[in-house]
């Protein structure tokens, strides 16, 4: 996957309704399939706004995504996004590795299957390198481990919470060589 196919842009408050809509649709989709990952209502619009205000949410720009942060139209709607964090103590405890953490990666249901999630991860990896990090890390529901392993991530460990289990994965970040 070439990172030239798009870029990540920091989300703005105008993106919050789309982020909340995609998240809500994903929560219902998971519930209908018996997937224990994001329970309906587990992230509110206000929580997303707070995260956007902290500069954590990034949207995919390219492949039909809006680049300018202005009002969207049908050809430039938000299709994929994720949070990029410098630390993640809720999942990785006090681990202080030189890592960039991806959280809440999501693709709008109608856009699923187009490789947008993989594209966000590749662009997040490039951002991690830009920030001088050596690892890209994420957590996921157990049913997604094979997907992430195909993308170069390795399972580090499982973490049990009272109402769900997550798997922690990481991938080394290496600069790409230019010919």
C-alpha cells in the first residue's frame, strides 16, 4: 500500500457528527453480529468532540475523503478515521516504548472492503516515523487479530477488562528506502 494514495488530516469539530455516526453504526453492526468490542453508546458525541479538540482524531484524505475541513458533500465525505495517541496507559499500562498508538480505527460501513483501514494504518505508520517512533501499536477485539497480523502486526498479549477482552499488537516502524 502506498502512502501516496492519501494522507491523514487532523479532524475538526465539523467532523464530529460524521465520526459519531460511523462509530454508532459500527457499534450496532458489531452488536448484531455478537462481536464484543464497542457496545452501543460506549462513546458519546461529546467524548469524540473532546478528543477532536485535543487533536487526537485524524481522517483519511483521498479516496473520496474531504481535504479542507469544510462542509462535506457526497464526493468528499469522511470515510475512515482513527485516533493517534502518544501514549495509551488504559491499554498498555505503564509501558513507555517509543510508539504511536492507533485507537478507534473505523471505516464507514458503505466504504468497507476498499482497503481504507489499511491505508489509515500505513499513513499512521508514516506519521509514527515522522514523530521519531519505532513502533505502531493498537488494541483490537480477538476476532480482528488475523487481519492485523496480515498487515505486519504481532500479538504482544491479551488484556482482560471486566466487560471485554482485547489483544495488544505492535509493528516495528522502519523508514522506507528510496531508490
